[in-house]
């Protein structure tokens, strides 16, 4: 009997193809968008952490305990000693790790008309790209020359825009030196960086250690050693790896603090946890809209066929047969719609992961706070959500068909045939 | 540390708070160091109270801040802003430490490190400028580079240089009134020789036998059309000040 019911159900789905198509389309759009939105929300988290790792915080940063205590004021003291040996020891303990020194400092950048606060970094141009992706972000101009003829620096694109400067222009920097006296000097802008991290784009200034020592003092210390670890497939593992590596470094070196990305991003991650309930609400609303659409179209489909149910009952089908027949129909539509939803959702996720959603093109210069928007909003593959969405679509369709079918199955043949 | 008789420097007006010196000695006979010592001598009071008005000019925009200020010795100063936008904002300086209190957030922030270079309330005075209280003669080696008539006053031009650690402006150029030993103009330079700030004394008052700079202009040379004008009124020299004024508890009063 089951085989017969499946055969009838299949024929009914094809016979009422318009209704079937509408029901399946509602499922496809509803569940497909659910998969896409979930991917985008997960992608925002990964993008934020990626941006921190690739441009500022690295997988972890090594500094002295004294510097760690005062790090928010960016002192030019409490530097690391034996930096080369320390880097070698880290490489020995963490064979896949790469390192580069960085010394952040506060400065003011001026075009002689305006003066804006800037976040400066003394970097080693030859090793910086082993840890950070700054070199890939040149918008105009070039990376540091191997043998510069003039004092050169790189600056963030928005800082350049705010000061009305372009590559090869000169910029006046002023900052406190290592001995607390003030210094000011002019630098040629070798390149302008379009950095996804909005804060660096707005205020970032990068100069070589050679220039920084002339500007800030010959005794300028290396205050942080940035460490890059391989990028794992998911965020949880990335955070876990950075914590474990930081623990190894601290265990091997007394008086050294290793600040993992998990610790550096602590504020963001706490904020993300707070936001999670709102994100869940968005997902729930999308799912609810999809669910209501599915239930509505299946209900309409079943109620419009009550007379047909009366005929089937007249042919001798029991109410259990009727219920099973419509359940199978609902299941078939659910399978078709959910499969299409999976395909649509996957296509959208693939597009967002591969190309990024060019949200910045629509909202030029949109500041999304800690979420870097420069490269477009990228989604993240979330297989668990896809499976859940597929099963939800099938189940919603099945239940939606079963409830009115059960009610219709209980009607007398004459009542069903008279049903309007 | 000098004895209590040695005075306070007027917090915001530290760099240009000047006194009247009666030039009984012929200025021509003084060396650069002696001139600087007399300038320092004019800058000392044991305590002061004043009500101030700060006009912050940035291009066509002018912001006005008003304040009450108390200071005692060279290590203690307290400012309370009284203009409507900033009413209740307070600053306390104790030796080398500086705090600000923001009433809307009910938050006390210690100003330190790189934050010291930022302008106070958006003005051309940096927190670091407000922290300077040492005598110029202690920090700099002076030389006389010439004479000039400035605003109708005959002035020595002093070149000050310092190689010492912790001196914010390694080089200064001062125009010192030959009669009163007050600074009428100052140029503050970075280590590289770049001019960072220019101060001008636009008005003075005679108080207790000294000439006090009551109107001072301070201009950040890294910005165009930017200057801050500080006018001091209701000045009281050596007032009686509640010792509790110079404490963090005073923020919550």
C-alpha cells in the first residue's frame, strides 16, 4: 500500500505542479536566505579576527611584563632584550611560527593646515610580511625602498584623505622621543595603504626602524615581537592555538607576556557573545518567516483539495491512508524545496566567501566599528546550519501537510465532497 | 625641591606666567643665565587663584571655555571648568601626575604617556605643557642672540638649549622685556629644529609689585589658523586654599 501511496503522491505533486512549485519556491527562498544570513553573521566574526591578526595583533604578541602593564599608553620604554635570540627561541618552540618586531608609538600627523592624531609603527620592512599582510594593501605608491634616498613612510588611506595628501607628498610628523622631548620631521609618503582595519586606515603610519630611530631616538627599543601561526579552518581552533602557543612562550621565558589573539580580541569576543542573542533573533525571524510561508502554502494546497479527499474516501481509502498520502506529498515537496534551498544557500555563501559582498560600494566608507569592510563582507561556510535548514524545511513541509490532512481524513465522505 | 616660598607656576599658564621684576640692575650688564634667573624669579608665587576664559580658535570656529583655577607651590594645581558644555569637568595635577574628571561619565581618567600630547579640551595647550613646572634656568643653557623692539618694548632675545632627558622642547627662543624681565614672546622648537608652538603675551597686570601675564596667546604651528587665547581675571595672589582642594576627593564635591 505504501508503494501505491508514494506513486499517487508523486503523481499528485506533478499534476498540481503550480501549487507544488509555489510551495517549493517558498521553501527554497526562506531556507536559502536562512543559510545565507547565518553564513554572513559567522563571517563577520572571522573577518574581524582575521583583520586583527593580519594587520595589528598577529596570532600573538610578545612583550615584557612591564610593557604589558603600560601598553595602552604606548611607552617607548620597557622594551624586549635580545630580540633576535628571543625570536629564534620562539621558532624552536613553535616550528610553524614566524616573527617580526614592531614598536607602536603615538604621533601627530600634519599637512601644516590640520594636525591629526596618528598611530605610528616602527616596523622591519624585510620581515613584516612574514607576519602581517600590510605589503598586500598598497593602494597607491609602493612599499619601502630597499635603499631609500629620502625619509619615507606609509600611511593609511583615510588619514591621507583627511589630510588631503597623496603618494610622494610630504607629511610632518611630531612625537615624543625616548627621552620625553618632542621631535618633528617631514617624511615623503612612499605609499598609501588601504587597510581593512578602519582604525589603521584612519590613523596608521608605518616607518622602518632605521627611520624611527632617527625620529624617536637611537635607543628606540623593540617593544613587541609579533608572532604568526598557521590559519586554521575555523575560528575556535585559531583562538585555542594562539592561547596554547602563548602559554608555551610564557612558560619558557620569565618576565615575558605573550598576548594571544584570544586575549587581544577579548573585548570583541565578549561583545560578540552579547550580540549572539540578537543574531539568534535575526536568524529566528528569518526561519519564522520561512516556516509561516511553508505552512501557509501547504495548508492552502491541502484545503483546496478537500473534495479530492472526499473522492478518495469514497473509493475506500481510510483516514490513515489519506493522512499518509498527504504526508508523503508534503515530504516530497519539502525534499524538492529544501534541496533547492540548499543549492541557493550554497551559491550565495560561495559568492560571499569568494568575492565578498561589496557593501562598501553601496555605503562608501561605512564604518562598521571593529568589522573591516574594505574588502567586502565575507561569509563563512557553516555545514551544521545547512543540514539544519534542510531538515527544518522537510519537517515543516511534512507537518504542515499532515495536520490539515488528518482533519480532512476525519470528515464524512459527503461533508468532504460538499466542502467549500 | 625648593622651599615653599618658591612659587607655583600657574598650571595652564605655566610657561608664560611671569612676574614683574624691577630692573634695578642695568640689563646690559647681565649674562644670559642671569636674565633667565630673573625671568624664573618673576614666575614664582606661593599660591594663586584666578578665573580664566579660554578662547580656542580653529579656522572660523571659536570655542569658549571658562574656568576657576587654584594652585599652590610648584606641584599642586586644580582647575574646574564652568562653561555650560563642560561644567563640572575638573583637572588635578599633583607633582608629575595629572587626572581629569568627567561628570557626565562620573569617570576619573589619569592622563599619561602619549595622551599628554593631546590638547586640553581641544585647545593648543597640551597636557604636557601644563605639566611643565621646572624653572627654565634649571633645564636650559641660555645665550643672548640679540635685541629687538617688540610691541614697543625693548627685549633681549634668548636662545635656550637643553640636552637633558625629559625636557619636552629641547630648544626655545624667548623675547624677554629688558625692564621687567617678563617673556613677551616664546618660540618652542622640536629636537629637529621644527617650530612647534608660539606664545605671545598680549596683556599684563601689576600684582603685588610684579607684572603678571593676564592675556596669553598660544598657537600650535602644526595647524593653520589655530590658536588659544587665555585671559585671566579675578587673580588673587597667595589666597587661603583648602588643603582638600588638591585631592581626588575634590572631584566628587
